[in-house]
C-alpha cells in the first residue's frame, strides 16, 4: 500500500472547502455526476475512434444511498483510471484545480453576485464527506486501484479487486451533512441538476405494471416487475435539430420542464448557433398576465446539459426573462460576478443574438399568419412593449409588427394606423393625434363621442404603455397620444373651425358664478366653459393627458416627474355653453331649482367618468327618484 501527501500550498484545503462554499454544499453531487458523465462520454469517443478496443454497451451511472453505513456511492461505467492516472488527475490536477478555484473564489466571495460554483470539481465531495474513497478500474488492461483520503492532505493508494471497468466514488457522509443520506433529498438534487444529463442515471428501482397475460380474470392483479429508476432524459429536445422536431415535441418538452404548469406555451423559438459562440436552447412564450414581477426566473441555464441556475439575469436581456425554457452554453463564464458578466464580450453577443432571434421569430409569425399573431397579441404584448422600451435594436424590428388594437378589435401596425387616421385625425398644427382608451367600459361615453366624429380609438391597456407612448412620441415625428377623456372632443383633436358660443361674455360670467356658488370650496374641478356642438354632453369631466401619464409612468417605475406618483388626480369640468340645459341653468330663476340642476348635471358627468361613489352616489339616486316622481 502506498501513502502520500497531496501537494498543498495552503496548510489544509479541506476546512477551506467547507467554509467557503457553505451555502452551496449540494453541488457536490452535480460535480461527481458530471465527472462520471465525462468519463462515460470519453470512453464513447475512444471506442468510436478505435482507441479503446472494448465494448461500449449501454453504460449508466448509478447513485446509491447506504443510510446505515452513512455512505453515498456514485458509480460509473466510464473509462476509469489507472494508478498513474489517479496520482495525476486526483492528487495533482483535481487538487490544483480546486485550489485555484478557491483562490479565485476567495477574492470574489464578498461580491454578492456569484453565479453557481462550477469548477470546484472532485474535491467538492469534502464539503459533505469526512472521508472519500475512489475505486477505479481503467478500460486499459491494468489492475484496479483504491484511493482513500480522510480530509487531511494525506491519502492512501492500494490495489483493488474491482473487476468491471469504471469508477466508484464512495462518500462517508459527515455528521453535519446527513441530509444527503435521505432518498428524498438526493431525488430532489438529481431532479434539479441532472434531469437532462446525457448519460442515464439510475437511482433505485421502481415497480412497473405489465399488461395482464391473456385469459387473466378481471379480478387478477396485473403483474409487475422491478426496473431501474432512471431519473433523467438524456436526449432533451434542445439538443436535437429543429428539423427533427414537431410542434407536439416542443409542447411535450415544455411539460417536461414545467410539470406543474398547465398552460400551453403560445409558441417557441429554437436557438442553435456554434459560431462565434456555442449556444443551444428553446425559449417559450407563455401566456403572460399584466404582472411583470411574478413571472421571472423561469428560464434555466445549462452547461452541456448540466443545470447551473435559473437566474439568467445578464445573459438574457431583461425583457425576455419573462419567457420560459432552457439555454445551454459552455461559453458563459460562471465563476464571476454579475457586473463582470454584463461586461463580458461573449455574453453580450449571446444576449444580442437571443434578442435578434426573438425579433425574427415574431416577425415571421406576423408575416406568415397574421390572424394567429393577432389572436395571441394580448398574451405577448407585454414582452414586446417592454422590449421596444428597453432595447433599441428590438424597437427597430418590432416597430414593424407591434400591433395597436382598436376598441372594436381591429389590429393595426403603426404604419397602417397612421395611414388610416391621417385624414381625419390630423390637427391644425399638422400633428397626428392618436386617440386611445385604457378601459372600454369605464370610458364608454368618451369613446362614443370620439366614434361619433369618425375617429379611431385604440384600446391600450398594458401597464407600461404610457412609457411606450412617450417613446413613440419622441422617436416618431409629429404624433401624439391622447386618452379619450383627456379633453372634450373638440379639443382632443383641434381643427381650425371653432364653434361660436351662444352665450355672451356677460352670460358666461354669470354662469361661472352660479356654478361656483353651488360647488363651493369642496370641488377639485377646474371649470372650463366651452362652445361645443349643441348635442355634445352639457357637462364633461376630463383628465389632462400629460399629468395623468406622468403619474402612471411613475407608478410603473421610472420616467415621469419626481413626486408625481403621489399627487392627487386633477380634473377639468367642461361646460358646454351651447347646450340647452346650460341655458336653462342660466335662466332658472329659483335658486333651489338652479342648485338641483347643477348638482344633478355634475353628478351625471361624474357618473360617466366612474367618479360617483359612496355617499354622493346614494344622494344622487335619492335625488333622481324625487325628480322622476
Ligand atoms: P474536472 O472535471 O474539471 O477535470 P475534477 O476535479 O472534477 O475536474 O476532476 C479531476 C479529474 O479527475 C478529471 O479531469 C478526471 O481526469 C478525473 N476523474 C474524476 N472523476 C472521474 C471518474 N468518475 N472517472 C474517471 N476519471 C475521473
Ligand atoms: Mg469535474
């Protein structure tokens, strides 16, 4: 038996391993299974090129828990190691790898943004074990060896009688890590990290029900048999060629990724590049709600089919983190902080590649099946609008397929919309005014007034739309957006011909005084007398576009003016001086009746803006019954 000391520059690396990677102990299993997978795939390669003259067969990796013995075994049928190789790869290479990693990690440990802890490798076993054994037999015709190390730099190496090719790693689980002797914990880890690894992984057995033999009676139980419990799918969809996959395959892979998700994805994007970086993956557009925050962190990042993290911030552009799916790339550096990641050239290229692929896919969906694209618009608009706001490259492309639906369900692109409304909705300053509503029901009377004029009214209701309107107004020429209740209809789109008022200046003064006498101090409405069509409403409450939009922008993050989010709503009360009722108010002699007419009119205006509530509403209803009597 040989014994020796692992070359250590630090006195003892094992306490360091434990200390530094405290929070991430569980990754040891991923590391060991990665090594087992590497060993298996290396053998596959060697047999395929004739270097190894052995039968490759159908190798699997087995994970076994020995609860009584407090041991965890990881067994592979890969290429194994000779004595020389153990000395070299375990005592020198693996060790120096681990040491190098820890040195690097020590520097960046204060940086909160470490992603995963890839690369610690074999020695991560010492995070959970106080003794580790390796029993390995090379595919070469050499005796098997048994290496053992008890967590100090001292190891022993002796002959072993292992007959089958491959490597068995035995971890003697430390007292503070007995969770890793629990089947459910190991299952959980295998599901998390190894679900799509390329070599089948066995963890225990399971009972499979066989078909009943012919002639079996109804009450006879179906025969069963014990089979290997293989926990992974070694050939996940993203590793295949898009041409070999049908729509159904993508959908079933989605279910495999998100077993708890019952919605079907709307469509998918298969990513596949090998130059100038390596990246494969499948992204799915799920049905999205208007809540921006709860839907993040659903994309999983893999490296060569090994799960790394589900936080892809910095790699996938922010607006696409609402999508789902997987990205697999060996080219993403993992042991670095996020700020470094965002500055990394390869990562930047990956991010812009993904943006471009998503834009191209959307564009082709739009071109090839517009009807279908329109039907999905409501579920995807939030991503597209967010992308248009945050990525200029995406804006340029999306401007051609982003849709603007009308309240009647017609979908226009921006260009089509411009063409459609330019005749009727250009104001006297040659500005194109785009009218919109955010709520079809609540703004019904305003929408109706706009439609009477032959105007198109869009229905724009996503939470970030005010930001997008702001961006469109500054990036395109001579356009502005106005919500239908931003002003009265003649002012929303101001044309040359102004109406002539039926009232004289004197009468206007008197009307204003009458109104103010009734509203008194309580009102937060600015009264505005306007000469409008005699059949337009006599009283209209409006909410100026600018203030309202700034407030909205601030409520949905950024933009707008400081402090606006907390300001009270500001309303204008437009009084149509050409309306009969207004003349009647002016000419009514009894103060009591005048007051009642004014109150009733104001309440009706409030009602149509959805502002009449509580005690005011109760009072209004009572007064109305009195009036119909
Ligand atoms: P890495 O996997 O990055 O090379 P590790 O520390 O995980 O680093 O492993 C060090 C080396 O030990 C591997 O490169 C490999 O040569 C050898 N090794 C580890 N596990 C196995 C195994 N199960 N079968 C064969 N060789 C192994
Ligand atoms: Mg490794």
